């Protein structure tokens, strides 16, 4: 899988969160299909699909796709993410500095009378 991205010249690797979400969605779809289709087909002579042993097979196909970043190239999204994190930290530090200055100013006024 990594070789495919390396061949295209991409520096990014697939996102673990996206892959986990994709696999979870697939498993949930298959589980829901099994819960829905197999009890329905168990009591029937004619079913949409059968496996090699003649038991009812899963006639529902789960098709999954990623709508956001379908190639899972993370290098294009790293810099904007870092910019967002840096802006959050700068805002946090500015708010803390203002709070400390306000407290120091109140103490100074209190001491001066």
C-alpha cells in the first residue's frame, strides 16, 4: 500500500483515522446486512444468493468510499492543520497574558489605595 503512494511521488501516508473509520463502516454494513438478510432468507426455498454449501449467502453488497481526501494523502493537509493549531495556541497565550495583566493591575490599584 505504501509503495503505491511512493510510486506517485506523494510524501503523505494514509490517515489511520480515515482507514479505521472506513473499516468500521464496512464491518457495520456487513453486520447489518447479515442481521437483515439471513433471517429473512433462512425460511425460503428461493433466495437471491447461496454459498458453496447451499446455505443462504449475503445478497447485500456494501460499497464504501471516502468523500474527503479519497487518496488518503495527508501531506496536503498537514500545513493547514498546523496553522490552525498555531493560531489556537497564540490566542490562548494572548488570553492568559491579558488575564495576568488584569489581575496584576487590580492588585496594584488595591495597594495604591
